[in-house]
C-alpha cells in the first residue's frame, strides 16, 4: 500500500504546463466528430458576451438621455431593451452550458471507451506493473479532468478573453483617461492573484495527494476487514486512519485559509479601484468631460472586467491538471499491446487434434530472472498429463505461456504443430480451455458466469454442461437457481461450488485442450469425489493438462511431469515415479499419504 500511495502522490505533484500543443493535437481527434457543436458553443459565447456588455451601456443611455434630462418618454423602450438583453443572456448562457456539457460528456464517453478497449488488449505483464487503483483513476477521474479542460478550461478562457477584449474596447472608447486608471490596477491584481493562487494551488495539490492516500488506505482496510477483525487490528487501524484523516483536515484547512484570504484581498483591490474610478470620474463629471451615465456604466464594466481576471488563475489550474491527466492517458494509450495476433496468422488444422509441444522453453517474468529453464515435453492428442511440484516451481506459469498471457524468451510452444505466436490470439484462447487456480466469478447471475455472455453458449448448453460436471445440484437448491446473483468476486459461494462452476464454464466452451490449475485449498471428501467425477467428464476426448496439488487427482494420468525450480526433473506414470529413489514425486506422495493416514 505504501508504494502505491507514494506513486499516486508523485503523480499528483508532477503538474506542468497548462497548455501543450502536442497534447491538444492528440485530443482533437476526439473532439472532431463534435466540431459542429464546438463551433456552435464558441458562437454562442460571443453572443453571450455581447448580451452582457450591452447592459451597462443601456443603463448609461437611460441615465444620460432620459433620467438626467427628465425625458421620461422612451425610457420604457430602453428598459425593455435592457430586459431583452438580460433575457437573451439567460437563454444563451443556458444554451452554451448545454451544448458544452453535451459535447464534453460525449467526448468523455468516447475517450473512456477507447481507454477501456485499450486496457483490454494490454498483456498480463502490464497489469503486474500497474496497480488497480491507478488504472481506475485513468478511466474515471483522468478522463473527467480532460472534460473539464474543455468545458471549464478552454471554452471559458475563450469566453473570458472575448469579454475582456470587448470591455477594454468599450472603456477606451467611452473615456480613455478613466479607462487607463482602471487598467492601472491590473498588474497589481495579476501579481496578487498569482501569489495567492500558487499557494492555494499547492495546498489543494497536497489535499489531492492525501485523498489518494486516504483512498488507498480505505480500499485496503475495507477489503481486508475480516482479517483486521480476526486479528484484532481495529484499534491500530483506527489510529492509522485518524492520522491520514487528520492530515487531510490540515491540508484542506490550509487551502481554505488561503482561499478565503484571497477572496477578501481581491474584493478589497476591486473596491479600491472602484473608489479610484468614482474619485477620478466625479472630478471629470464636474469638469463636464463625462456624463453621470458614463460613470455608472464604467463602474459596472470595471466589475465585469475584474471577475475574469481573478478566475483566470483558477482556469489555469484546471488546464494544468487536465494536461497532466491527458499526458497520463495518452501514455496509457501509447502502451503497445505486445501480445497480439500476427499480421498473417496461421490457422489450426480442422478438426483440431490437440497436440501440445514445449520445446526448450525458457521464461522469466523479469527476463533477467528466468522461472522456467529449458523446459521440453510433448503431449499427444487425447493424453492426460499431470503436472506437480512444490509451490512456486512454475506450474501455473506453464499455462500462462501456453495461452500467451506472457510470451516466452527462448524456445517454442506449439499447438498442433503451429507456434502459438503465429496463431490468431482469439482462436488460440478458444482452443485452450483454462480453469484457473483462483475461481474468479464476475458480478452477474450464475448463468452469466458460465456463458460469459457468449451468444454461442445457450441456456440449454449452460445447463447441460452443469449437469455433466454435477454443478446443477447446488444451483437447483438455490432460491433463484441460475438467476442467483453473484456477489463481489463470488464471495457468496464456497470454494467447491466456484470450482464446479469453473468446470461447467470450461465444458460449455468445449475446448480441444483443457488446462486445469487445481486450487490449493482442500475440500471435503464428498466434494472431492464430485470434483473427481466432474473432471473425468471434462477431460473425456480431449488433451488435458492438470496441475495437481492432490496427487489423487492425477493418479491415472498418462504421464506426470514434475517441476522443480523451473526445471522439468521427472516424468513418467504414477507407478514409475513412486519408484524413483530420492525423487520429488515420491516425496510428495509419501507426505500426502502420510497426512491422510
Ligand atoms: N506475475 C508475476 N510476476 C513476477 N513473478 C511471478 C509472477 N507470477 C509468478 N511469479 C513467480 O514465478 C514463480 C513461479 O510461479 P507459479 O505461479 O508458476 O508457481 P506455481 O508452481 O504455480 O505455484 P503454486 O503451486 O503455489 O500455484 C514463482 O517464484 C513466482 O513468485
Ligand atoms: Mg500455481
């Protein structure tokens, strides 16, 4: 957990540019399908600015041409125009938000789909290196941050700029001398904003870091709650949590402190500027160089001018966070799926025979540290092969290589004489049925867990497969039968039940080669008997490789392979191997029969 947390923290720290043309160019293809809407949003925002900026000027007209000279005729028309401007602003703003959010959410949907699709094609090695939490952040908040870059970043910055340019032009046109007084405050405003904002920014960055830590801690504690309770770690855990939670409070309060003092200071600068405008403007009214209405409009414009300036730094932060998210997202999208179907795949002979060959296979998860050394064996069609060895000897690794979850570094693995790397990946994985060591179940119904939503697996086939492996008995006893919902990771089913379901799944897919990685957990003799029977059904008429922890499972195998520290050290039938003096199989056998006795 510690490692994960510090990695997340580190990620949060690495905020850089707020605008990166290279990244924007890469985001563009996702925006392109919606470019009509994007341009519409831009057009609307110009109109919003126009409706907004017309208002102070209408007030000026009302004061100068009607109220001051006492000319009430026509005042109603000006008021009407003011009302129309207000209404237009309201409606256009609504339209702008709607169009923008709609576009943004569509883009989010597309990017998320692309990222998830890409994730599904990445090799097992990638998932070994990247913690789940981090990948989840990619698909959820990083994509969302990208949306914000668009809706509250880029578009709003453009809107602000349009507004600012408009105000500057109007102010200079109305009275350039007073305009210059107004702008004189601008550098002060920018410096103060910048000073405060960079503090606020680093305070909130710290908050995000602590939140990541909080999440990691929570995730671990909640998923390990049973263990925590069994070992009486609640108090110690609560203390750890209080520590992180307190850190969060501290970081948050610091941000709030900066934030509130910034608001107060910005407000004060604004007021001082207004005072300066009133002071200078009052003088000029008395001199007769401007009208009262101009002064009122000026004050209004000045207020509209400062708000975007203050918000600019906020937008900067949004953009910065979005660029960092985009950087991470594209890095993920740029991760090449290394295990893919070759350009011109060879096909397997039909019908498949089910011959498996390992020839001089050397492999390491880290190429520097092989866990399999020069492993060679051949399995003839229809043969049943057992694989045994101490824990960590490389048994499960063999399966992962046959199904190309990882690619080997030396040697070759063949299926019916074709190198697995030359086959269509989908065809390979359809031909080799695997029952994994951990009987993972997905959220969904029991039926879904057997068919995995494959249209070829009909409900009849699910039931047939279940009957063959005798999984139907326990399913039928459930209140909802096949419609029973599976809870997270299958926690509402026992190990034995999950195993039988995995068997049903493998049988329903009817592979030519069956590979079974036996769970280490021991089951009661009755279940063991069921499983044994189910296995017989499963293996009938196909090449099978059974990694066994209980030697009884493979007693009648055609051949048993013994792995030791990644090397194939013994091979033969049960009867042959128990005779090998000092052999590993003999030792394993003696240990197991002794423990039973
Ligand atoms: N994803 C992985 N990344 C790095 N090393 C791994 C990975 N999976 C397994 N290993 C290492 O490879 C070696 C062989 O692992 P493997 O899972 O093949 O053992 P096994 O024989 O199936 O053990 P068990 O009987 O406990 O299931 C072990 O030393 C293990 O630590
Ligand atoms: Mg294993």
